[in-house]
C-alpha cells in the first residue's frame, strides 16, 4: 500500500483552480484530472451531465491499454491521445507520469488551442502533484485510519 | 492503490475479480449490480465481445456506507478470463487493493483454475505485489452443478494458504455478497494496519 494517493483540501483547491483556468482559456466543455488507476481527482466545467466515475475508469483503461501498446513498440509511453467526435472531441494527456488530464471540447475550441493550454496546465499540475506526494509521504498528516477501529469496520458490514 | 480524499471525505479502493474464462466473474458483478440500491452504485460497464465474453474489463463502482464520516467506495473490476488476453489482465491488476479469485467448481475446469491462479501470482509479481500479502479471498463458484469437484479437493488445490473462501452459485446470488464483504473488510483492515 506504499503508493497510496491521498488528497487534501488545500491541494484539491489548487488542482481545481488550474483546471478552471485551463477550461476557460481553452474554451473547453470540461476538464478532468484522473488518477492513472481510474479515480477522478478534480474536475471543472460542464460536468453535471457527465458520468465522471465511468469516464474516469474508461479513460484510465484507455491510457493503460495505450501504454501497453507503447511498451510492445519499445516506446516509453504515448504522452497524448486525441479522439475526434461529431460534437465532442477528447484530448488525453499524461501528467507527471502519475495522473491523466482529460479535456472535452467542441467547435468552440480547436485541437491546437487545447494542446497549447494543456502544456501550460500540465507544468502547473506537476508542481502541485509533486508537493502532494511529498506531503503524503512525510506521514505527518493525521490519518483517517488512525481513528477507525476494527469495530467500525465490522459495523460497516453488519446487515 | 487506494485513494483517500480528505476533501470529499471518501476512501476509494480497487478490487479485482480474477479467474479462468467462464468461471462467473462478470456474473458476480451483475448480481451485485442488480441487488444494490441505485444510490449506492454507479453504472456497470462491460467491455465485452459480441458474444458477451469480457474483452477488457467489467467495472462497477459501489458505495458500501460510511466509516467515521468517510464514504467507502469500492471500484470492482473483472479481468478477461480467456488465456490470450493476458496483456489486458496485467493492466487491470495495476493499483489493486484486493483480489477475489473465482474458481470454477467443475471437475473439467480444474486445470484452467490452476493455470489462472498461477497466472494471477505471476502477473501480480510483475507489478511488485505478492498475493500472500494482499487482501485476498477465494470463491468456488457453480457449486450447484452435478459435475462439481468436492470442496476439500478445491480447497487443497486452489486455496493452499487458507484465505477466506466461499461456496457460490453466482447466477442465483449464493455467496456473492459474502465474498464481496469479506474482501472489502480485508482491504479496509489492511489500510488501517498500514496507516
């Protein structure tokens, strides 16, 4: 369990702020930050009608499969992907080798603009994520599990 | 890899159902999906072939309630059981917090069970995991079939380390939630232990 991801309020606000700027500056419909294992971390834009949980899981699966193709071809990874739809386009990029940045956009934007803005946002996200990992690994933050007792866990499964 | 979100007060964990082709991994998830309240589950996604065989994975997000104000959310995944989808299986094991091995009780599937269990150990080891150190349960499915092997024999061959095991008939739901609860509990206990 050494590579557990922990998110705190402060860092989530920073990540969300970066997503907000990216979404606005790229004229995107929505921006999502997703853990490589498929957990949604932060989001911005028109997400209320999206199934964020499913989208996150499938995007992570997609990135994992593409990563598998990369290693078969002796590539380190394919850092970016672009899916073109009739109404919605999807830009997927890997940030800091750890998270996935997903941008959904339509005719109000363009691939060039999204790519340009993603590059800037990715650099900013990397800084926040590195700080988050350090904070989490330092182990001096209070852990929810320190308070949870075996009885609490048992009670969760009592019918 | 669990994801603890102090901002939204959520504990997120990943459980993978592993086992040979047609052992009932997807059936487990379908039963859980059908019997869970709508507010506790998300959409179930099945990336399957035209003949309903799992191609990449099934995915079911499930909420199991709150502990000390934290919502516990489990992401359940199955792997494709067919031997030639090994590359996909490896990908799905990434970041796993708990494993359920679903064995097919039919005598003629014993070899496929053994091969799949070996494959699970190998693929976990490639990701740096040791099955003996992971939260792990075994389910013997299809116990209602007339050609099912005796429980003692299945236990000896497929559960030599004596992890929690359950007899199941996944199509009827027998043993399905018992297995899920057991592995979820092991995952949370392991998280607590590691904190």
